[in-house]
C-alpha cells in the first residue's frame, strides 16, 4: 500500500487582505525554511508499524497540490483551523475519484463531525495509540469513521523519517513534551494534549537531535522549560554534553514562559539552555491590557516581573520575540501604540497577531455571540478580525488596518538595527545571526506596507 501525507498551504495571508491589496506581488506564503514537523513524524510512526508501506510526503506550501493527479489509494491531511476549507475542498475531489481520505490534527479533533463530511476517517487526538489500527484497516479496505487516540506516555516514540521530503529545508524540529498546566482561554493545547505535562525520556530526545542531519531546530514544545525547571536543566546539560562530543554546535529556538525564568534556578536554566544551543525564545506576552490579560487567563504564566524576566533572558545572550495579541474585545485603540513603545523599551521584536477565538477554546465560547458569520474558518489565521467589538472605533476595518500598521512599524530599519545592537555579546555570533535572519525575513514584506495608523492622534 502507498499513502500520501499532506501538510496544507497556509492559505489567505495578509497580502490577500483587501486593505493591503496594493502589495499583491509580494509573496509571504512561499513556505517556511522548516520541514513541516508533523509530516516527518507521521512518516516515522507509519514506518514503525508498517515498514512495507510506501509513503509520499507533500508540503503543499512548497510543491502545490493537484488532487486530480493523485494516484494513491489513501490520502492523509493534517488540519489546522485556517487550513480546513482548503483540505475539505481537496478531500471532496479525491473521494469523488474513489480514493480514501483520512484527516487528523487540531481542527478535526475539535470538530470531528464537520471533518467527517469530507473524509472516510477522522483521527481524533494523538495518533500514536491508533495509527497501527488505522493503517491495518486501510489495507483491508475497512476504515472506521472515527478513531480516538489516547494520551500515551511518550517513551519510545519513533524518530522523524528522513529523506522523504522533496524539498531541502534549512531547519528541522523536535518535541520533548506534550500537555500544558496553564489554561489560557485562547488556546486549545491544554484541551488537546491535557493539563498534565508528559515528558519524553531525555536520552531519546538528545539522541534524536544529535543524530539528525539538521543543524538548527525549532523545538515545537508549547513551553520549552515550563514543564519543570529541574528536568529542563537536566535536558540542556545532557544535550550540551553530547553535542560537545561531536563538536556539532547545533542551535535551536522555541517558546518559553516567563514564570520559570523568575524561579531561583532561572539563571542556571538560561546558562545551560544557551550552552545547549538555544539562541531565540518566543514568549507569550499576549497583551499589555490588564482586562485582556484577565480575559485570556494568561497571568499565571507571566510571574510577578515579566519585564525583568525578558531582560534576564537577553542578558544571557538569547534573543526574545514577544507574541502579542491585538484587537480582542477588551482591547482599546491605545493598545497598539503602547505595545510598540513597550517593545522599543525592551528592544524585542513583537510578533503581533489578531486575537482569534479558535474553535474548542474557552475564548470561542465567550466570543460566540459576536462572531461574524460570513468569516469562515479560512479567516481564523491571526490576520483578520472575525468578531465584532463594542467600541465603534474598533471596527473590523480599523482593527485590521492597525495590525498592518503595527507589523510594518516594528520592522523599520532603525528598529531592526537597534534590536541587533542591544543583543548581549554572550550570544555572539549565533544569536546575532539568527536574530538578523528572522528580522530580515519577517520584515521584508511588512516593511513595504505603509498603512496609516487609524488610531493615531
Ligand atoms: C509547528 C507549529 C506551526 C508551524 C507548522 C504547522 C504545520 N502545519 O506543520 C507553522 C508556523 C506553520 C504554524 C502556523 C500556524 N499555527 Co501553528 N503550531 C505549531 C505548534 C507549535 C507545533 C505543531 C507540531 O508540529 N507538533 C509536532 C507534531 C508531531 O505533532 P502534531 O502536529 O500535534 O501531530 C500529532 C497529532 O495532532 C496528530 N495529528 C496531526 N495531524 C495529523 C494528521 C493525521 C492524518 C493523523 C492521523 C494525525 C494527525 O498526530 C500527531 C501525533 O500524535 C503547535 C502547538 C502544539 N502544541 O501543537 C501550534 C498550533 C498547532 N498552531 C496553531 C495556530 C493557531 C497556527 C496559526 C493559525 C498561527 C496563528 N497565530 O494564528 C498558523 C496557521 C497557518 C495557516 N494559515 O494555516 C494552533 C492551532 C489552532 C487550531 N485550532 O488550528 C496551535 C495548537 C498553537 C496554539 N497554542 O494554539 N504552526
Ligand atoms: S498559550 Fe501556552 S501557556 Fe497558555 S495554555 Fe496554551 S500552551 Fe499553555
């Protein structure tokens, strides 16, 4: 049997947004330099149980995807919310051709019945406990409509399969844990993976990284150190020790909370993280608006002094990107400029996204009465305002324009240079290089956008 596993394109991007239609030529969604993590992992899982199965991996961002050309009998898609429309349309065509479609991932886990309208089978939750059975059933042409994955312990997981992707990528990825103890209302991770953190054994993680052909990685854990500071330090020491043996000098980046940094072992953690190759950390600052912080239930992971925590990370030679959400129902027109000032003060790059109530989250239930029915799932991509705001100044048009303004403003040349200059020499040259690459590649398109701030006084 042969199967195809597809990672869908990122879909509507901000440049297709009518507000910036003058920039149509600029391409944003050419694909990331990172091999889509789920493709190589699911291929590894397939080969663990069924080494006889032939696998084709498709990163539709890079290669495109033509359903009419599919020859294989079984096609699997991973589905995030903004990708669901594209997946369903393609799945319908493939099924009309008499072939089987299997869907899995966050979106169809939350909305399995919606997904089932377009598929033969839906894998709900994590694949590990059911994938062997799904493939056996596919071989016997006897697929069940739903398979419910259990949350197993994370020992003995397969390594991501290499050599199957058609394109070359500069970076790989790894994960060391699943689950999150925090309960941010905009996030579905604690519901999908559970509120207790499960760890992979340290030796298995280290072995995977050391043996990987990639030299830089995205650690796709939700919180690279939030699940236990002692375990994280142990992991970083082991990774450092093994990497120094082979003098490979690999680097990695990932998302981390600020509470852990304020722990008494915080400095020790950062020292070892840096030594193990961490060059960049993405921090969920979320918002500077106190009412929004409460609405998002995002205070717990911040600790008492989040500004100091940011400085501490930077002092260790690790660069910081702040994930911020704008345009939420508690946000005000002043928040955009305030966030820009904050990032100037801290010399960090913000990654501003539109507040989006993803299905299955608590925020979705809270925002349900205000959702705009014409905005389908394809608009749930962090660029668009998909709900109404009570303040008439915070209209859909104004919120989208203000987001574009903020994104362009953070990538002016003077800000890029100031941020690079602010980096500690402890991180030279790898942190500086990574920071420059990230800022330049993200900023290329955004810098061109010259949109007025609708809230400028
Ligand atoms: C890496 C990542 C990305 C990467 C790559 C995504 C990709 N498609 O490969 C990039 C940067 C592209 C990305 C983009 C976005 N992401 Co993202 N991303 C992640 C992250 C950090 C890790 C996912 C990952 O690769 N894990 C490792 C792999 C091995 O595990 P996995 O994907 O979970 O797969 C397992 C199961 O889910 C299941 N499974 C998954 N797919 C399939 C398919 C089949 C057929 C089967 C059988 C099983 C199966 O089996 C696997 C093994 O158990 C998660 C956070 C998280 N904890 O999941 C957010 C996350 C998935 N992203 C999210 C979001 C919101 C986005 C964006 C919309 C950004 C945004 N702010 O608004 C964009 C969407 C882009 C677009 N327009 O389509 C949300 C998902 C919300 C949702 N309902 O869809 C998450 C959960 C973050 C969060 N905290 O909310 N993301
Ligand atoms: S946003 Fe991060 S900290 Fe909050 S629940 Fe999701 S994974 Fe956990």
